[in-house]
C-alpha cells in the first residue's frame, strides 16, 4: 500500500510546500492549472493515470490492468459520476480519483481496507487515505468522545461509529460513499449498493472462482520471492493453491501450534504435500515472541490498533519473511468475515421461507446449543438499525446476554462496557451511540447481508495497519479477499446457501473444489488459540501491569486503573476479558503516541 497521499482542490493559495510535510519523498501530480492535485508517496507500480476528455482518472493501489485497458474503459466515460463504475469494473484493491473541471471525486474500497478521510486546512477542504496525515496537516487533537466509544464498546463496535476518526476535525467517508471535493467545500454521496443476494450457490461460486483467480493472477512475485500464509485453514490455504498455479515455487509460512487441540498443523501438512514445488517455513512456538509480548510497542498513528497482543509476533514473522527474500506476501484476511456465519439472515428467512428457516434453526441449535427462549425472542424482535443503536446505548451497563444466544439483530453482538470503564467514559459512549442512531442507515435490507458488511468494515481498517507492519520490513502484504470484485461476488449469493449449519464456508469450498485438496475444503473445525492467549497474558502480566500503572487513559478520566489491575490479576475461564485488555492496550498506546504526534495541537 502507498505510504499515504493527499488530494487537493484546484484552488488558489495552495502550494506544494504546504502539502509535502507529512512525506519524506513526495510525488506530485498537478491540476491542469499547475496547482498540486495529488501529493504523496507511492511506488511506480501503484499508480495509473489516464485522461479521457472530459474526465481525468488516477488509480492508486493494486490494479493489475495495462494502461491500454484502462484507456479503453475510460473512453466510455462521459460524465464525472460515470467514472465511479471503474471502482467495481477494474480488478484489485485501490483508491480511485476522477476529476473534471474543478470537481474531484474520491473513492475508497467497499471492504474498508482502503478508506477516504477529509478535513479543512484553513478555508480549504482536503482529503487523504490516512487520517493521521490530515491530523498532521491540520493540527488535529484527540477526539475524546470517539476514543471513549471505542474504549467502552470494544473491538466489536461496528461502523459507522467505529469509522469515526479519533482525530478531532477529521471525517471518514462511508464505505459506500464517494467524496466530492471542490474549492469551496466537500460532501459525501452514496454511489454503491450491495448486490441483492439472489444468485444460486453453484452459479455464485463460479463467479467467485473467476474473481479470485483474477485477483491472484495479478499478484505475482515480481523481483523477489512470493510468500503466502498456509495456516491450514480454508481461507489462506485456498490462496496458496491459487498462487501456486503461476508460482509453484512460492514460500509458505505459518506459526507452530501452542496447544495439542489445534489441528491446523494436520491440515497445513496435507496442503503442503500437495504443493511439492513450494518451500514451507514453520516458525516454532519457542522462537516466536509470546502473546502480549512488549505491550508498550506502537503500531501507527492513524487509529488504535486492534491486534496488539500479536504485534511483536507479526513483526518477528515479517522479518523472517524478509530474510527469506519475500517481497510480496499473500494473506487470507477477510475470509472469516466474508464466508463465515452471520446468523442475522435467519430473521428474514423465517418470514420468507419458514420451512428452510426451521431446518437451519434446528441445525444451529444442535450444533451450538442455542437457547430456545432467547432464539424466539430474537426472531420476534422488530425494529430498524436505528433501534439497535439506541438499544445498545440503553443496555451498555447491563449484564451480557447468555453466551450461546445468537445475534439475529442488526449488530454482530451486544455492546457492553468493561468493568474498568469509568462513568465518564460510559456516558460519553452512550451519547456517541445515541448520536449514531440519529443518522444510521442499514448497509443492506437483509440483516444477514448487513452483518457481513459490518464484519468486513469493522476489521478491514485494522488489516490496513497490519499491511503497514509488513511495509516496515519491505514486504508488500496482499489481501485478495478484500478486493472489490471478490466482495461483490460473495455478497451476490443467496444467504441461506452461503450460510448453513451443515457445511463450513460452503461458498468458498464450492468455488475452490477441484483447485484445493478436498481434505481442506471438507474441514469442519477451526484452530483453537485460547491456551496460547492465556499463557501469553500470564507470562507478560508484569509488563501489562506496568503499562497501565501510569496510564494516560486514566489521566483522561476514562478508566479505573484499580479495577483494571483487579481484572488482570483475577483468573477468568473464558478469553473475553483478555480480548478486551488487548483492545485497551491499543487505545492506551495510540493515545500516548497521539500526544507526541508531530505538527499536532489541541487537548491531549
């Protein structure tokens, strides 16, 4: 991914020297007037530029098309708004900029991996792919309300509230909207709607195969070695076999298992035997940094990092890949979000196809022991997405629902405040939730489709930060499941065929049949990491206690360090408390870094 860029309106008073401060070696693309339009850092293979009167188009990111093909597509464009069709017609994962006259349209990705932010610098609107770049340029401080909402609601806080920037004065463009940038202001316009999920599984799986093959055929080794995760799970293993079609000597990588109950090693071994030309690297557990190692390390300044417990382990792994000559690495991030189980589809299915719904409900009850009373209550519950946000505000400090109760509502899970959140933090979060309810709109008409998009857009921004960890060692991380065309292909399939209690990830398995060994596609289990998590927390308990002994979040009045210390020292049967601590670490480290952020001002 590019190291960042800024988009500027064609307006007097803008000089190149005013916009290059966040970048070490800035590239500049100008407006026809000579004023700067696009300023940032990117590699030569990350940008395509084309002019087809009256529209000028720039593509930034991964887009495996030739300039000839781009020119052919651009010749069909007659108006500025029509340029948006390129965002889904072109393969890859990228930002799209289109300009005509003094108006600029800026598009991000559908998944949330590539987002668009905007702010005002003096009297002029400016946009970027990074919120921290805009914070650097505008002197933004911390948005304590947004920080409190993240702290209280945790990593399951969904968009649009999770997309609210923690930098004050920096706005985030919704994933299905484009930014319209003009000299006198900026506005957001919706341009994309998810496909209606009415495609049969077999037909949809064929379309998904085409999208994934196209996505992977464009991701080749280049000047170095092509790497790929091979965890043994269906997501990463499928991408390995697609990559091996054009790069049989790829290098696969996985972490060794920490516990005997994790059967990833078996399935990874079966897959490795079917990839005889590949090199297979396994990082043993005793050589990996433990979970929660070096909790005071920072990721980047854009937003709090969600996956802080494995930050040291990821950086160690990337150095290993770099030492093996890997310049480009394939990961299966987004597979769980795109192909996993989002039970919200049952709410609409029960009304439209009750016979099918009953079969699914019986299967889930047998598989997951869903409580009947809670299930009936969920099925009866009506209300729109705004009602869901208001309910979360009202129930924020109530006991959590029974663990096995599924969410058939608009959210993935109920939001509950952790024990260490102060009354001040809880009230700020409540107000943020209520404010979100005032303007919230569903991402799709079906609750299940809405949940799939929610899952993608909740975690994809964090995967963007993971990609930057790889860039630190000169490795480009590729995440094909987050490409626009792959996302659209998956979302078009009937929900009750895409999700079923009888099969694990049936859409992905069907699309990869004949390309990936059956033993992997027929797998019904998922790797278990709870023992690794608990052992890492115990091993690094002193470091965790030290981190929060002088907490900035406590100084801001958002957490009680006494309650947090008590929670850290108390054994827990599940891992939910450990996950909450992980998210809290990301918030604490980000807040500290924001206080030292260059060229920023405002309340700290």
